[in-house]
C-alpha cells in the first residue's frame, strides 16, 4: 500500500521508475489527517484478509507524520506489517523506533562508491554512502523482526568483481534474514544499466556460496 500523496524521498535516483523527487525531506513531514483512510484500510483488510500488509510507498515512508497510526491500525486487525525503507533514516533513533514496530523491514543498496551514490541516487545534501551503510548495520544489530535486504545490480557501477566483493562484505555485516539480488525496474533503464539475467544468476550464485539466503 502507498501512503504518500506523491513522491517524497530523501533520494532522487536517476533510475527511479516513479520519476523525479519534487520533495526531498530528511525529516518528518506533516500530511492531511488519515482518520477516514484508516477506517477504509480496516475494511479492506477485513475484506481481503491478507497474510501481511506491505507499506511500499512513493518515496521514504518513514517521513509520514502519521505512520505510527497507520501501523497501529494494521496491528489492530491482527496483521503483521512489512515496511520498505531505502534505509538511510534507520540510523536515527526516532525513525528506528518506528521501524521497530514492524514485523518485517525491507532495506536496499544500489551503489558501492560514494561518488556513484551521489551521482546516481542524488541524496539530500550531506548524505554519504559510508553513513548509509553504518545506519543499516546499527539498525540491524538491534532489530528483532525479519530483515530483508535488497541489492540492485547496476551495469558498469557495481557488477565488477571488486564491487561484488564489497557488496558481499556489506551484506555479511548487515546479516539479513533474506537477501534479494535484483536488477533495476523498467525495460528502458535495463537497456543501458541492466546486466542481464545470465550475469544476475551468476552473481546470485556467488552470494549463495557465502551462505546467504538468496531469494528471488
């Protein structure tokens, strides 16, 4: 489910399928009250009876000022919550506390060098790749739920042997419950930045040999 009215993200990735970020917050944003939407959500959950509710929004969902109310509403219906975050804010206490309310967290990484991080993901000014990784590591060390980690392979940026080793070392530090090795979304961007299914499978096998639980 998407809880953002439009894209609000602390990144502005050049390959984002949603498009450019008109709003690049790195802190909580005030949105319209969600009271009536929560009632609709309860009714939908009762009608569809899902195994879990996946909060996967247009941007970084942790910045929504009513995210705890939304999570609480889902829990009232006795359903677990999976939440997707790019991961940068997880190192901050108040955002980490919100993420800790969820039974599953999905975080991700797409670059292995800081210059590429700034070039391809265009984060809020002052963000750097090293801090990004440390935030993921520190959050994971205290998180009691299921941690899913997604690594996106980008042609000519992180598909070489040295980059793959860096990604494996980083994944080992984070120690996720499940690891996903994927390509970028969208046929157009895959033509220039996609590594192809054969290379992707080869990389997945490399990770599997390191005892990671790789899922597809």
